[in-house]
């Protein structure tokens, strides 16, 4: 369909209803309609496998499913079977369910570099628990986070470092410092400058670029030498890099690590895992001051833990990580070829590990451009591809990838016209998409 003719009247109406009742019109800012071309933010009716349908009846091939959480595809039968088995048995009790220990055993067998695990509902609770635990065991106030990584938590220790810091006391933000990814010398300088003040180093072990040889091992050595806790945020890398996480792939063991997203295939479950001597400080079997680690009424809902167990079994038994990489490699090659053939290979750039692909949209000066991103997204949506990223799920098949590449090629042809005119505005039909973190609405 021509993007000029493509419209979503029912989605527009639903978005107005959302904004009238829900701040931001969504429950996570990355799903906001400001992330999509004006008037073309689909509101989803349902999904199956690698496809979703909007309330206007359009079907899309979907990427970045559930912000990377639905890595097996929507309504995966093996996960649903496990969930249904628990739903009729009750979901929450006044004492732990036997499912909790089974889920912990399954997780620690899958991620053998961890010795204990505690489950929660979202990533922010897990990362904040890691920070609190690090402060408790070290007696130090400061947190050092990787300034090159986009998100760690909704809590004040992180949000205070972003352009959306309104409401966070400066005294809290002052306790958070940052270090650059891949630069051991700069990190050592930071640890030396705040000698005996930094409780932990927290980072994603890898993102769009692979860690340089020796980098993660170097961080491990720095943390040991300076007496701070090394925390890997594996919300994204967990399962997508390997079944045992990035720590299993790269062979560097953090003190603590956090998992989420792919863990539940869309069901709400996250995890804090790590060394027994640290994790036990949040328990009952030690002689230190108690640490309020994680305590959530719904953290161990049986159906979500059953989903997590089914996800892990599926990954291990069906080789899901390898499939994600194969699909991503096919997609990346196709998109690069399509962009090159249309003369925009230097402007639509696919980046990242094959299982976690993103794309950059560059202007005529090869600088990142929100207007050009808007143009590209409009063309993809009109072609039936919903792709805020090119992050694959294992439910995609070769036909889905081939169709996506065809739509990308058509989008690239329009992109070339905009570059030749040095102005994407005629193809935007409204305001450009906006970054999530910005000071003003």
C-alpha cells in the first residue's frame, strides 16, 4: 500500500482513549505514539507467532516483539501449555509454592555461573536490588554505571542521570557516576578518583558492539582490585547471546546479574542472580545486618514462573539462540543488500549482534536523523512491517524475512528520493518521531 494512502482511523481513536486515561498513552515510554510517525501508531489487537494485528485489521510482521521480551513469538504453544497447567492450581499463596524452587533450580541449571536467584516482575526492581545489595556489602554510597548504555532502571539512582530527571533530588543523582564502555583506563581513573566510595560497576556486558578481547575480564580485575561489586545487566543479552547469558558466552563471571525480557516470553518475570555470599545477605542465614533485597507480592506468581521454565527448556532443547542468530544474519544481509542496491547503503545501517539487530537512519551528511527515521518507519508500516528495530523472534520464517527485505527495498527507494532532495519533509506527513529521553514533551 502507498504510504500516502495508509491510515489507521481506529488506532487513532484508541490512542486518544489511551492518552485520556493513561499518562503518555502507554505503560512504557518506548511504546509511546511519539515513537511512531504522526497518525501511524498501531494499537494492537492480538498476535500469533511473528505477526500482530492492529485494531484496524492490518497484519504486520513484527520485530522487537514486546521490547525484546517475546523472543519465541506470541502465544507460543509450549509456554501457554505450561501456564495453563498452573492457572487452575492457583497463582499466589501465603507461603512459597513448590514451583518457586523448581523455577530456581531450572534457572541455575541454565545459568550455572550464578549460585542463587530471586525472581521479581520487572527489570528495574532487579537492578535496584543489585545496587542496594552492593551498597550494603561494601558500605559504599556511589554507583558507577556505563554511560553508553541507554537504560537500567526507573528508580532515582538511574533516572536522575537522564534528561527526564525532574522529581529526582540532586543529592541522589550526585551519588551516581558514569564510565565509558570499552575504556578500562577511564574506569580505573574513576575508581581511583572515588577511592573506597564506589559500591558497584553496572553495565550491559555487550550491546551493538562486541566487547573488545580482554575488556570484561579487565573490568572483573578492576572490580576485585578496588573492592567493588561487578553487576551485569543481562535484561537483553540473557538468552539472546546464549542460554547462559553473555557471562556464559564470554566466560567472565559477574558478582551479580539481572535477567528479564526473554525470560518469560511476554509473561512478567525477572531475576536477580549471583554469588551465594552476596545474595544470602538478603536472606535469613547470616550474621550481618539484614538487607531488604527483593520482596514482591506477585514476584513468584506460579504461572509466570512456569512460563520461565518452559522458555528455558525450549531454548536449550530447540537451539533457539542459534536460530535467532541465523534469522538475524539472513535479515541483516538482505537489508544491507537492498539498501546498497538503492544507493542508501551508507544511510540505512544495520548494527548489532544478529540476535539483537537495530538500524540507524542517517541524513545526507551521514548524521543520525529522526526525520529520516520517520520516513523509513512510515514506509515499513505501509508495507506491513512493524519494526522499531530489527530484533528477531524465533517464530519468523524465511518467507517473513524475504517479505521484510522487499518492503525495505521499497522504503529505500523513497529514502533515496529524500536524500536527493536533501529534505525528507515531503514524505513525513507530520512531526518527526522523538527520542524517549527528552526534557520537554
